[in-house]
């Protein structure tokens, strides 16, 4: 069994985030001790780690709730869950492609600057006119 703080350490979530997830109903079957403090079993901690991954994938709270609802339905909702994950996967791939384009631009620009500094090419700017030698 895990206390809130232990679950936070185990999952990498902040106390506030874990409490928020509990209050939002994203963590089913939360247990409480005799002092009404939350505690979690191994299966719940694994689910919290899943939530953390879903959040990192860009899922909103509402999307996570929808996914949770489907999970609680059992095997009959697997296809619907796959569709949700496929949409997220496509969005992440598009984001990765944009990041790759940005990285390629930065690589190109860094190489250009290195070539200018090493005298391999002249400096050319789209912003300022360089006086030509007459």
C-alpha cells in the first residue's frame, strides 16, 4: 500500500496533481484509511503511471476521463480505446515532424554560421544589406 506521498514518489507526480486527479475522478477505487487519508494499491499506482503517460501524450483531463470510462467497461471497449490512442499517436507524429523541421533549420543555420566564421562562405542576410565591394 502507498500513501499519497509514496505514490507521488513512485509515479513522479506532484502531491497537488495526484490530489487533483483523485478529485476529478480519474483514479477509481481510491482507498481511505481510518483517518480518511487516501492510500493506493499496486494496481492503482500502475494506473496513475498510465495517467501520467496519457498526460505526456497531450491528453486533456476530459480525454483521460473518456479513456478511463472506456477502460472501466472492460474488453468491449478496446476498439474505442485504440481509436483514441491512434488519434493521439497521429497528433504526436505530426508534432514530431514539426520539431524535426525546426531542428533541421537550426542545424542548417548553425552550419551556415560556422562556414561564415571559418571563411568558407560569405555572410548573406535577408535583413541587412551588405555593402558590395566596388
